[in-house]
C-alpha cells in the first residue's frame, strides 16, 4: 500500500515523513539555517579580529625586541658608525662643540694684553692683536681637521656605541622605569640629576691627570628637562605593548584557528583568513612608510641631517619591514593554495547523482563545497 489508509479517492498519496532524514539533518530547515548563520557570523568575527591583531603583534614584538632592548638596539645601530651620512652629522656636531670656544680675536686680544704687561712696545702688541681676523680661518681649518680625524678614526665606532648605549638606557628608563641613571621621571616631569653628571665628569678629569678637579664640590640638584601631559599615557601604552608581545601572537593564532574550525566551509575560511592577514600586513607597511616620512619631515636639521636620519630610521625599521613582507607573502601563498585546491571539487550532487534521495547524499555533496 503506497498511501495512507484514509486518503480520499482522487488525491495523490501522501509521502511518508522521513524522520531519519530530519534527524540526520539536525532539525527542521529553519533551525538549521539559524545555526549556520550564527556559526558563519562567529567565524567571520574571529577571523577578522585575528587579522586585525597581526599589525599589533608585529609592532609589539618590534618594540619589545629592538626598541626597548638596549643590547639589540646597539647591535642594530652599530654598523651606522661607518655610514658616511652619520659620520658627516657627527663631524658637524664635533666641529660645533670645538668651536664653542674663544674666537681668534679673543685669543689675539688676550695675547696682546699679556705682551703689553711684559713691556712689549704697543705697536708690536697692536700688530699681534690685529692678527685676529686672519687667525679665524686658520683656526676653523684646524678644528675641522681635528674633528674629521676624530670621526674617521678607528676609535669612533666605540664612541658611537657608547653614546647610543647611554642615550638608549636613559630613554628606556624614562619610558618603562627600568634601570638606573641620572634621568628620572616624576609624574609628567623628566629631570636630570646634575650632581651625578658633575661627579662623573669629575672622575674623568681626575683619571686624565687633572688633580685640581678634586676641589670640585658635590652638587645635589635635579634639573627639569621637560614636562609633558602625555608622558604618563605614553608610558602606559609602551608598557602595555611590551607586555602584549609575549601573548598577543598566540592569541591571534588561536582566534584565527577557532574561526576557521567554526566555519562550515573551512577551506574558504582559510583563504579569507590568509588574505586578510596579507591585507593588514600591507596596511602596516603603508603606516610604517607614512611614519618614516613624518619623522624625516620633523627632524630639526641642526640635530640630524635628512640623509643621516633616513639611514638611522631605515636601520631601526628593517626588522618590522622584513616581518611585514614575510607575513604578507605567506598570507598570499596560503590564500592562493586554498583557492586552487578548492577548484574542481563538486559543488552539487556530483558523483552522487545516481542517488536521488534528498537526505544523506545531498548533504554529503554540500559538504564538498569549500
């Protein structure tokens, strides 16, 4: 008997209700559709969040491994001691420091006054004093030669490393509070312990043989370097990124993997996650280029020339640039591989066309879709 016993004559027989197919499908179609929508939405959110965290992971790792690590920072800038632009900038600074002395007129005037006190005729003393204008170019040439000798010598790399190590240690102390030094932070104020600086200079003078330096008295005073209302916020941000460098990459990987596993079509989800990683990496690369240009436009020429600043920034940005390129290229490769492996897979019933049932075969074919 093909129909129900109470089917009226002339009406087509009622097909039997397929309880097995409904059970295998997980419930009525409306309920399954709601669950699938929830899964797709959660998967998309997790993958998007994981992709957005990729630039933050790169920046936090760079901050932790290079910018806040004095040894790695020094290793990064050490080769710049041989860079011509850096040497020219150092030459100008050394030349400017040596020039912060008496001019030629002051020197000849002092010599002339001493000669007059010794009884030399006034005309001879006046002639010596008149040499001041001619002495300035000679002094300038001599100071330039001395500065060039210092910068081009084999001792300059050691000086360069020492200066960068001391400056970086002071910066890390200001930003994180770690370490010790003459620079200290009190709220929004950065101060310099002048007494410690004077004591250090005093030791150097004594070691150089200037015994009179022992008479320099002790100084107990702190000098205010600058105040900034944003300093506290900057320190909190740096501390947060420094801590995030340890767990943020793992969190991003877990979020991305969870989003892929939660998706109905995992191969497609993998392709989207990889493509999203490549896109956010490209966005970070653009951000680094913009930040580099901004820094170059705002470095005072008296402090550092544009060429020297560009070489210094390129050395510091080398690690994040390489990381961004690697992550972006890997994302594109994975996305392309996922797309290519999905081609040729059956999108409909496919090889199960011989099975006309609407239950298991149709669902198996639907799972073949990526």
